[in-house]
């Protein structure tokens, strides 16, 4: 297949590079790619050595500054000493430059990476000349190389390959050669690979797609996808599966309790039928932006409260993403989650085991940058060891806004003068992000939704965590929306976001 050059060098350094690139292309599982990358990179460049290299780069810059001063003052003796020092520092940095760059990508990643395959996100970010078909092709190559380099993760990499093979891009449908934007020879090789690996499900989907007439997109053309797929079919059944009994016992020790979210499908239907391509707003308050700009809502929204209608407008207009980078349009399906249920105002007295496990000694005055980095670094291992849950299926996150709202009445949240960190971000111009917070009684309580800087450490924001199924964060699965059931009788307002 194309891209066999990736197999020519399977050193640990190249494997780390492949993992870091997959963390960019496939952010739904970014924490797992980075976890594996850190394990491998630690053998080549331990974290403390990375910090030392970074310090060395700063020292080199300082030496250059001192040398310029020495020249200005004619201090040739000092300049001679500095020249030798600069040569040594530069030589050491040059020798380890590639490792330093890898260290930056693995040890110091950004808090969130946009999912370029998520509806509406591509139009904001693009990829500097790369099409989504290019990105998908690169993902297939990288995952094949990773599977060949690490048998212990071969099943996971194979599952992600299956995902990208069947992923719809450029407005096309199915997984035929024309529809995938791949050379037919490549797809034939994928069929042979599926046959050799005994992957019957993938083999059947490939054969079926090859047999069906395609709706080819002209080569090089980027056919725009809608901002949101109209709700049809069913999705989310796996979200109602209860947590294993052993996990519930362990969760209790961490201060996590199971909670079942009631469905409110009318709200989701309105969200998806009214959703636009997301638009940038630089207003100081999300509330102001949502209140001033109105979108036509479906007739079902006539029974909603004004606050709920404005909330729907916020989500349909603003480019919100989850911590996994996909567009955040809440799905109000029935769902099982684990949440910290302590009362607002009692943060200091709430169980601290989970906070400690994440490396913190408090819940307040933590920036989203600190929280997200800890969740990326410690979340998978914490799920695996402390809760006995598979991090490929579950993820530890700041509580999502819709989960907070749907449980808020039960626990009395949204009645204090305090903000709560919510999973997700608002996208701003030039690739910047605002972290989502809300719940302050002064600004709407459960309806309150705001954005603050990712490095904001103000005292009035509290961290509350939840364990959710990773599929809730998978924007690709949301093409099939749950329908055919109701959360309330005709004429009644939905329970979701109820104050």
C-alpha cells in the first residue's frame, strides 16, 4: 500500500513520532496515543531530561544576549569565554533537537486539538493544504506502521484503521475506492489485509462498498459537509449500559457515584435541525452573543422556556468542541455516567481521593490548562488501575455542561456564586480557545454558560469530574440520531436544562 516507507524505520523514536501525529489526527483517542508515546519516549528522553534540554535552550539564548553586550563594551575576554560556552550549548542542542521536538509534542501538548473530521470544524481550521482524504490516508498508513511496531496494541490500532476506512469525508458516502478518495489498488490491498487478519466485519463492508455504484467526488474537490446531520435513525444505546459492579465499588472510594440521565430528545432534535456552520464571536460573554443573534427554531421549541431557546441558539451558532476536539452539540439521550455529586459550596469537604490521584491538592483556582494536562496524562491509568475500566471505552473528563444541567435539580447545583469547569471549549479566531465554565447563580444558574482563558486560575471556579463513555464524545457516531421516543408529553417543556 501507499506509504510503505513508514515501515522502513521502526525505531522507538519514529514510533513516538507516529503516535504524536495520530494524537493530532485522531483526537478522540489522543490521551491513549500520548500515554503510549510517553512510555516509549521516557526510555529515550526522560521528562526531567526534556526539562533540562528546554532549560539549555533558554541558557543558549541568555549566552547570546551576554555576548552581544560583551561586543558592545569591547570585553573580548568575556566574549572568548562565552563563544566556547555557546558552541558547547549549541552542539548539545543540535544533537538532541529531534528528541526535544518530540518532547514538546508529547510532554507539553496543547489542552485540546480540533477534530478536523467533525462536522463544521474543518471550515474553521482546515489543514494548511491537506484535505481530509489526505489526513485519512495518513492515518491509515500510521496505524498500519504502529500495529507492525507494537503487537500489544495491534487490536486497538486495527479498530482505529477500521474506523478511518469507513469514515465519510468530502460529502461522499460509503467506503468504496472512489468514495474513499483512494486508489482502487489500495482498497484491494485493504481487502486482502482484512482477509488475512480474519476481520470479517471490515471485509464485508469493503466488499459491499466496492460492489455498490459510487457517487464520486471530483479529484481534489472538497465538497462541503453540512454543519450538522439532521437527526435520523438511532444512536446512543450503549450509553445506557450500567457500569460493572466492581467499578461502582471502586468509584465510591474516589467520590464518584452512578447517575442515570433522563432523555430529552426534543432538545437534541431542535439543536440538530437548527444547527448552522459555527460562527466566531469575540463578545466578552457567550450569553450576550446568544441573546442578540436568533436562529429559526423548529415548531417543537415553542414550548421551551426563553432561557432554553437561548441556550439552543448558543450551541447552534457558536463553535463549541468537547475535550476530544469534536463539535459539541449535546445529545439528550438516556445515559449512565459516574459523577462527583458533592454540594456546591462544600468543595473543601468533598472526597479528595480523585483530586489527589490527578495530582492536585485543591478543587478551586485550577486553570483548564492544568486540568486538561492532568486528565491527559493520568486519566487512562486512573481508569485502568483505580476503577478497573477500559480507557478505550471510558474517559475521565470535567463534567460536561449538559450532564451538569440534567443532574442539577437533583443535587441543588447552580444555586451558588461559583463557576464549574465544564468539559469543552469555545473556538475563537486564529485557533484560540476559551474554556467553558458556568453554573453561577448570578448569571442564570444551570443556564449559565461562559468562556474563560485556558490559563485562568481565578478562585471562583471549581473542578468537578465525571466518567463518561468515550462514544459520547465521538462526533462521527452522531450521524444516526435517536428518535422514536419522547421524554415528555406533547405541550410539556423538556426536562433538560430545567432551572
